């Protein structure tokens, strides 16, 4: 990809690129905070309907932090997401079972091990601000900043293309 090919992305194109980079599922680092206590740990995430979804035990420390402060950050391979989390109740009580079915399909080991727990809740994260680091075909770094509430996107070169540095 050339920088010229991505420098004029519309918000819709940038949002599509963001979710395309994430695919159907990823293990992401999740940061939560309550007061001055910050924690980060990995969570198994699914991506659909313009949201990030994961399940967790309602009794875990991270879940208590989410209840205290719903602002979270997630990161995977140069994609950072700042967003707002909310609990949708028990995974088993979700009417359409979409999350459970997709989780079973993509994360069978975790599904098989923990889905019997009656304390597993579904968390939905709405993206607020996304920062994507990437490189062009000539290995020049750039950033894409996506502001979901404002529906704006900004693409910035981080360094000059190799031919401009000579």
C-alpha cells in the first residue's frame, strides 16, 4: 500500500479498515482503571455490529473496575482502541445467542472450558477513539486516527518515505 492510497480515507472507509484489521476475533490487551489502580490483561474479543465483545466472570477484579469506571482501552498489534464498556448481563441469557455461537466457532477451547459458568457476563465495548499504526510498502510508518463520536478520520505520516530521505 502507498501512503497516497490511504491519506484521503473517509470515516466509513477508516472504520471498515479498523474492523478489517481486527478480523473476526483477536486476543487483545484490555486496560481498566478504578481510582488510581490500573490493570491490563488479555481478553478474547469478537468484532461485529461496530462493537468489540468479550465475556468475563462478573466476580473478577477487571469486571469490578468496569463497573466502577466503564472507560477502557484495548490494544492489538498496532491497533489501539479507547472506548466505553457496558455489561449486557449473563452470556447464557442473551436472547439471540449470537455471541455464544461466534465464541464457540472462533474460540472453541475457551468456550468449552468456561461456558458452563453461571457468572460469565457479556461486555460490549463501543469504540470512541482509535489509533492505528501501520507501514506502507516502502516501510514508511503512518498513523490513522479515527474519532467515532465525531465521525472524523486523520491520516498522518510518521516518517518520510525512503526516497525522500536520500
